[in-house]
């Protein structure tokens, strides 16, 4: 089972290399594509919600959002009930690069899953979804017990 995590990590890193080679937005780095997809999927979410969805710490989210804001990919608006928290919105510049990111992601999945029967992919997807949910529960419990 230890190889399982290494394999997933290698697949993820390979995807990052593939995406970066195919997407021409020079000022976006490999780690920013997940932000583009998450922000465009649900505009107006807080930085904290993005941190939870992407499973990264708040300071990393803040650093990446600062980068994206400086390059005019996002705007941040303070929440009315807590001026320290911000809602994050995509700009036209981010929305313009979104179709290319989605296209390249779909190409990657097609290449990666080529030759694997749909039934096997469905089982694999189901197992990964359960493991992801379990991982989230473990982290939640860990944070509650601090």
C-alpha cells in the first residue's frame, strides 16, 4: 500500500508538468491551475473555504492569492461580518484562461485512462472518493482534538 501514495503523487506531478507545457499563460505556475479551477467553479468563496477544498494551509492560500491578485486574475472583497476574511472572485483574465485549463485537463485524463475499461475507472473513482472523504474526516478530527 505505501506504493499507492507514491504512484498518486507521481501522477499528480506528471499532470502538473503536462499542463504547464500546454498552457501558455506564462504568469501562471503549476500550482495556480487548481486555484483557477476552484475559484471559477464557485466564485465568491472565502480564502478559508479554498484552503479546505485544496487541502493546503491558509498562509499558502494567501500567498497564492496575492500572486494571482497582483497579476489581475482575481479580486478579493472583504466579508461584511469579518474584514480580515475575503471572498475571492475571478476576473476576465482568469475566465479567459479557464477553457484552456479545462481542455488540457480533459486531454490529460483521456491520455491517462486510455485503454482502461470504463467499469474499472468507475470502481477506481469510487474507491478514491471514499478515501478522499476518509482523509477529510481524519484531518477534521485531528483539528478538533488540538
